[in-house]
C-alpha cells in the first residue's frame, strides 16, 4: 500500500502490525513515513521517536524526522536531524541537500552554500541546487557568483521562470539593467501570469528612461491586481 501511495490503507495495516508487535522499530519507522505522506507531521514525529526507542536508529530515520520538522517550519530541529543523518552517511546527496536547505531557512547562507557546493561537486546536473546556491550567494552579496549559478540553472532547465527572475534580480544589483529586462522578459514568456514580474520589469524600464514601456508593464501588473503597481503608476506615470 505504501509503494502504491494508498497511505490510509498502509496506516491501517501498520497499526495492526504494531498491535501484534509493538516493539518493531522498523514498522514504527514505516508508519512515520506514511503519516508524513498524509501531512500528519506531528504524528509522524511520534512514530520516528518510537522507532528510535525500539532500536531503529539509522540515517534514514533522522532524515525523515528532519523532513517532518522542516515541513513544520522547525528549521533548527530539522538542521540537527539532517546533520545527524549525515553523521551516518556523510556523502549521501539527499541528506546534504536537506541539510543545506535547513541552513538556508535559518539564514546561514554561507553554511548552506558550502553544502550546496559539496553537492554540486558530486552531481552537477541539478538545476534546483544551482538555483539555491545562487540564492545563497545573492544573500551574501556575491552577485556575480549568483549570476553564474542562476545561468547554470537556466542552462539545465530553461523553462523555469523563477531562474530568470532570480538572475534578473542579481543583474539589477550590478546595474546590468538591460540584462535584467531581458531576463524578466524570458520569465514572462515562460510564465505570463506573474504580475510581480511585469511590475519588476516595468520598474527597471522606468529606471532606464523607458518610461512608456515601463508604465505599460505597470498597467498590466495593476490589471492583474498586483497592489504595488497602483502606487508605482501614481508615482511614475503621468
């Protein structure tokens, strides 16, 4: 049932198994996994605790525990759990990624970037990881480094609008406004329903003395009910 994503049925069977064998740590662990799939993260954490109490103490239980804590936005606890998982298997890519994401949420951007870099040394074809590493560098004000990572994300997956958004924001920070406009335009082509991107492109156009074009973008964002656009129109478009 777990493998076929029939999680409620899996819970029923694991419950029956635990009635018969309440000290089976493996079953407690599997119960936690399916409860997490049902977004019952608090219950999942209880099952992982029971798994550990009953001698199921491998890397995977700490990783899954960290995932539930992450979903509950308990990022410091998640960080500790992922770190413990890595103490068992320090080269495991999923554990490295999870640990890095927890560090990112805790705004330890330098530490997160170190982990993402570790991941990318082992596997360099993951667009999402390059994007996350770029975000770390952006927050560390390494805008050129961020642009390189966002560019790699785009090279690997040119259909993801947010990669263009992120690179555009980094280009703005180094005053490459024409480059930012091009990236926002690519983002709009990939996903034309994001009012915030029309707003951002409009503001950059206004900065670069393309007032009419910028105001048209702001008008589009305003029509899409993006609230900051109305104020920007009043301030910049007469």
